């Protein structure tokens, strides 16, 4: 028995922030952003919008594609670091909105790797018999924790959510074939948000508001990202005996075009088989892989039998990958 993705969905804000907009906000240029990151524009939530405003429609779309009623869902996982509230979990809002009875629901915090952690957990629960039908959402509203006066991070991030419906399938050779998940907390301060948790609670007049912004040491992160993404992708392919040349779609975390190209080259993924949308969305953290997956799937570009490789890297540090035969 294998776990299969039987539906996907996505939702992003309407507002587009272009590189030209950033040229008016901070000391940067379209040329710098494009050559260093590959990003041209990103979607940004408005003042009232929160994660569930994107996570719920993404989940609903995925259910519709799957032809599954919300009442049949018994597991809802939401991967995010920008939940609507610190608690309760945004997954419970999704559970309620889709009418998922009293399904188990929890959020997971694995930053950009969150959706792959969600896939791995859902796969284990389905195959272990604790769930039958799962909705896994990866979503972020990183604009709410981005300092728009700080050019090194401001230009990188975007908002949105993607979702997948997972269900057990009796076919041994189709579905999720292998998942690998890793972390290294010694590198936790390469990408982090210092404030808003119990270390630096933001609840008094003398709180340092700047602590609530995301911080990243980009250059150091870059090198580790390339190495980790290549290694973990190789790990999952080796685990199920699939050659790199057999990969029909490689969907890496969309953080930076240069990282994606470097990893694709190391893995020797055939030309045209790596999916890239970082130019249109920027880095949407946990949302990046499910948004990309839905774009491919909804456009009919993934055929039954195709090998799909997903891999991600992010704060924690965390990294992971999954390989499936569609
Ligand atoms: O999603 C989680 C994982 N995250 C990642 O994987 C991100 C990995 N890192 C990256 O993508 C890249 O490191 C960045 C895109 C963040 C930065 O690119 P870089 O080539 O590593 O640039 P850098 O940080 O080494 O900065 C080079 C120069 C610096 O100026 P000096 O010191 O050489 O004078 C920066 O101050 O570029 C400057 N700079 C900018 N210039 C114009 C930094 N940000 C900007 C900007 N516009 N927005």
C-alpha cells in the first residue's frame, strides 16, 4: 500500500509587488534582484489577510480536484511559520472550514521544508492506519514578518498557500515511494525570527519590535542549501532505486534561481525537467512546493507514471525530500 496525492490546490494574494516597486522602497535594482535571485515579482497579502485566507481556498480546491468531501477527511496538517495566531493551530481553522468532522488537526513548524515534513507525517499516519484521507497544506504570509526597510531580505519573500489531498492506494508502484527528513539545530540562527516566542515575548511597551522580523544570513545559507538539497534528493532516489535521469519533474524549494540551477546541475536532472516559478512568487517558504505542484498538476503536465521529486531546505535548519510515482 502507498500514499498517493489525488488532488492539489493553491491560493495566492492578488497584490503583486514587482522589482520596480522595490526600487522605490529601498536601495536596490531590478538588475540586482534578477541576477542574484531570479525573482521578478511576488504576491503580498493585504493588511487584513492572514494565512487561513489562502490555506482554506487551497485546501478546498485540492478536495474538489480529488472529488473528496471534507467530511471524509480525518487528518489536516498545516505547515507554516506564519499561522493566523500563535495558537490554536491554523489547521483547526482549515478543518472547520472544510467540514472535516472532528479530524485530527495540527500545525508543523519546519519552515521552508514544512510541506515535505507534512507529506512524510501524513504518509506515516495513513500507512500506519491512524488516518485514511489527509489534507496537507503549506502556507505562509511572510510579508507580515518581513522588514521592508531591509533590502537584503525584503525583496526575497512572497505569500500564498498550496495544498494536497493524500489517500491510501493499493498499488505498490504508484504514490509516495520514499521520504527523507533532516535537521541541524546548531545552525538555527542562520534564518530565524528572534521575537514573538517565549524567549523574547512581544507583550510590553519596551519590547523591541525589530525582533519580530525574520533575519537571514543569506550568503552562508546559500552554500549549505545547495549541498543539502542535492544530498537529500540523491538520498530519496537511491532509497527507491530510481535513477536521476528518470525524474520527469524536479520541484525544488523556490528560494533562489541560482540555488535551483546549481542543485539541478549537481543532480544531472535532464534539461527542462526542473520546475521554476520563483520569478513569479519569490520565496514562499512552506507554500513553495505545493504551489508549484499544483501549477504543474492543474496544467495537466504530470502524467500517470511520472516520477516527481520534491526537495526543500529552510530554517531550523531543516531539509528533506520526497519522491513519488504519479
Ligand atoms: O528559504 C530558506 C532558505 N533560504 C535560502 O536558501 C536563501 C539563500 N541565500 C540567497 O538566496 C542569497 O544569499 C541572497 C539572495 C539572499 C543574497 O545573494 P548573495 O549573492 O549571497 O549576496 P550577498 O548577501 O553576499 O550580498 C552581496 C552584496 C552586498 O553588498 P557588498 O557588501 O558586496 O557591498 C549586499 O549588501 O549585495 C548587497 N545586497 C543588495 N544589493 C542590492 C544585498 N541585498 C541587496 C539588494 N539590492 N536587495
